[in-house]
């Protein structure tokens, strides 16, 4: 005797409705987490290192002695939130060598880097 199928069930379309509704809210948070987790600006005594990437990696090193300008850009909303964009220009390029957005306390970062640059100029 052959067994017959008594019942076949699949998840209802409406069960995915919650996932479809939450996706637009969750996806941007995941993107922000990856961007934040994957970007680091590290200042050493002799160089500034920018590391980007979670799955792939991009590392950029700028020697303190090569830095000419550090700019801070902030919109009014960014000023209220205490975040901003740092741009580092060097003697080797006509434009910006390195730019990082969304950094907390960008003015403090700019002051620390320029303090190292000025200290190098004295020696």
C-alpha cells in the first residue's frame, strides 16, 4: 500500500509581513554598524593611519611630517550631535589625501594632529 499525503503546509504569506515591515528599519542599522565597525582613524606620534573595511581591508598611512592641513567640516545637525568630517591634505597631493566622516569630536582630533605637525616643524 502506498502512503498518500494527508496534509502539506507552508508558512502563510502574512507571516513574512512583519519581516518585510521591519527590513527597512533594520537594514540601515546593519549598514551603519558595518561602516562604524570597519572605519578607524588612528593617530601615532609619527603617522596617521586610516583603516577601512570589515570583509575587505584598506589601510592608508600618512606621515605627520607630510601633513599640511587638517580640515573639519560640520553641518548644523552634526555640530549639535558632536560629529563631523576630517580631511587631511599633504604636501604630496593637490587635494585631500584622506577624508573620514562621522567622527566624534572632530575639533579635538584636528587639534591633536596639528599639535603633532607643529611639534615636528620645531625640530
